[in-house]
């Protein structure tokens, strides 16, 4: 098995775990540092390609917004495999299209110190329906403060709300102190929600 | 008061804050690289404005997209407008949204549920 933190290993993982159908078309896959400029380039490329594919503006906007939140999450919060380069926010980003969906799948390191908090948040989000997510969002935005990293702590809730789908995720232990966090967000191409 | 006039790009909104001409508007997309740095002058301006606000303030939001970090700051701006309204000044928030954009419509609806200030949704 190839290492999960490489593109080869990442693809092995997502196909073997059914994160994406093998016949889906990958329009973008990237491994490396995620900066604001890269986020802008990727979202702009994807908007152009969705426009060419004549996706509805509602689907395009949802894909755009999921991409922004996922890429900013990595760009702000990703940890490093080792502490030598803690400031460099690396990750894997993939977007693929199947007959019914766009899947945005990301992977990045997370320190084990943050693992339980993140698991708890994601589990909680996945138990909630549309109304529950709306309440959670409203309650959180009232008390949120913009962290030093520049986030409001609302990204995952927003993804769940905009897509109307459960978040699919895994944590693969890589070192004693870090795991690789894999997250799939699904935007239905027939989305009317 | 100084006028704030920011020309939007693909990641920052256009912002006009002009007390003398009664023009208060944010439009476009908001996903700045550093949300706190971008919005600080705007929030500071609002604080200063609230000390001697016009008898009537109509604030137009014509955003087509904002990320979650911006959504928190937009709430901060709305809360400052709510405070002006609580001081006995007339305040109206006009939330413009594209006809087919339910997410943007719903975002306006939620803000109107959180802040207690006259709120008008305008479809375009």
C-alpha cells in the first residue's frame, strides 16, 4: 500500500473505501502547500469548468463554497507531519465528478491533540437534520470569534448545510502524534435543496 | 466623516460607507485572505459612525457569496446597526439576493432572526 499522504496512496484509499466511484472523472488533484492564491486559482478553474459543463448556478455555487471552506480549512488549520515546517500548510485536494455528484475530497495532517474535538464536532454535525444544523449555525455564529488563524469555526457546519449531505471522513494514524484527516463533501448535481 | 470606498475584486467585496451622502453598501464576494485585517477599518468606521449616526441609515447588502469567516463579521456589522437602532435612530437593512440563490436568501433570513432591526429582503 502506498503511503496515504501521497497522491498514489490517497487515490488507493478513496477508491478502496468507496469515497469516489472508480469511473468518476477527476478534474483536479493536487498535493502540496495550500495558500490563498492556490485556493483562488482552484476555485476559478473549477467555476470555468462547471460553466462549460452547463451545471446549474445553484450546483456551481455550492461546489464553489465547499471548495473555499475545505481549502481554507487546510490553509489555516493543517498540521505538519513533523515540527520542522509547522508554518507550511500542506494537504491533498481532489475534485471529481460522477453521474450524480461532485465530490470534494481533502486530506491533511492533524495533531492528535485536536483529534477528539474534531471527531466530536463532525459526529455531532452528522446527527443533525436541516433544522438542527441551522440552529447549531445560528448558535455558533452568535458566540464565534475570529481566531488568530482567521476562521470562525463554522466551516464544517456550512458544508453540511449547503450540501445537505453527511460528511464522510476518516482519520488514518501516520506517526505517533499525527493522523491524516480525510474528508469528503458531496454536492448533488440534481441538487434542489 | 471619512468616506470608505473599496473597489471589490474576486475575493473582497465593494464597500461604500458615506455618511454625508447616506450611502452604505457592501456588494460582491467576500472571502478575503485575512478577514480580520480586511474588515477592521470597516468595523472601526461603524463604531465611529454610531457615535453620531444619521437620523436614518439604510444599509444595502448585495453580496453574492461570503465564506464562513466573513459571515461572522457581517453579523458584527449588523449588530452595530442594531445598536444604532436601539439608540432611537431609524435603521433599515436591505438584503438583496439573486432570484435563484436560496442559500443567499436563507442567509438573510437567518440574520434577520438573530438581530432585532428592520430587515427587508429584496429579490433581484
